[in-house]
């Protein structure tokens, strides 16, 4: 008997992965959590049937989420991660000895529990002494913060269900207040290709316009995400993501990365015309 995981990317397109074993399944207060072992992509996490992370290609997403802002402002000391219960974003942050404090806000504690059990590749640094985990709503958590963080990473799920509040004008406004005068915010912006995800991208873009003085987008190719093409948002109070790239300072960290480098950094902000038209 063959077992396959299938995710619907559009009404007419489905993406399937052959599964070796179903390792974990639970309905939490917020969502359905499943972890499966596959032949091609290793262990992978889905939430409500949507692909979140696989052992095979997670390094692409997490490299581009973390190292892009760190190369623009290598002096970052205090970071807030909203979402990211799989731990991959935190793992990459902990590679920087210069970072002193990491707050991780994850609404669903059961996601962290499941990933510690079956996705140790990403969850391996959640017990780092610099990491402080809060199991609560990110929207509510950030409301009370002001001038506190150098960097906010919104490593959220899709803009519906538990992650819906992280794609609102109120949330982005509160993030602006929570960042200091040099603050940077990075968020995942969905796929720009299929209509369902394109609608989510446009919605998030409209909510962010006018809040931060600098707002740019960059992309990466991630095989298991919808269409394979994924966008990230870079917004900042001070730094331009390409003009202010601190190439030599970032190289001095001596990190070995599987995807990110400073050439990729510059190139990722060069977007195809169909995406530029979408964001115009």
C-alpha cells in the first residue's frame, strides 16, 4: 500500500509527496498538526494540511529569513520571532554569538512539542539560554512593546486561521512601535503565482504600505512551497536591504550557510516583472 500527502496549490494543481510513515497527528486548540516521514524530503510538518517545513529544503527558507537582515545590520542584539514553532529561525539566530536575547512567541505549544520530538533538525536550539519562549498570540504580545527590538521576524503560517491576526495593519503598526530607531522587520509573503496566494500577498502588501519608510521584497525558490517561488518582505526604519548591505562584516561572522551568500542577497531583491506589476 502506498501513502501520499497531497496539498492543493490551486483548484487545478496538487502537490504530492510519497510518505514512508505518519509519525505524529494531533488536533490542538488551534489547528491540526501532522508530522510525516517521506522518502524524498525527510520528516515534514503540516498544519491544517498545509506544508510548513521539510528537513530537505528548510535551510532555504530559514537562511533567507535570518541572514538577510543580519547582513544589513550585523550589530543586531535583541530579536523577536513571531511564529516559528518548528525552531528553524531560532536555530539560525543562535549561530550569531553577538545576539544576546531572542524572544519566541508561538501561539500553539503543541507545535513546539511535536517538533522537538520529530523535527530535531530545526528544533535543536530552542533550549539555548538566550531563547525565551512565550506561548501566546503574537498580535497581543507585541502590543505592549515599545522601542525594544533590533529585529522582528514574522515566521507565520498563512493569513488565515491562527496566523490571520499577523497580517493586519494593527499588527504592523505595533511592530513599528516595538522596533528601535534602526529596527528591521522580515515576514514571509506567500507565493506570487497562484491566485489564492497572490490575493494573500496583495492583502498583506496593502496593510504594510505607509507604516515603514523603507519597504522592499525579495524572493527564494523553495521546492515544497506553492509554485516553488516564495516572497519575503523587508521593511525598516533606517536600512535599505541592498545599499546598506555590510558584506565584509557579515563574512567576518564566519558562518557556513547552505543557501545564503551576499551575492544571493543582492540578487534576491531583483524580482520578475510579473511580481513587480503585482506590487505596483
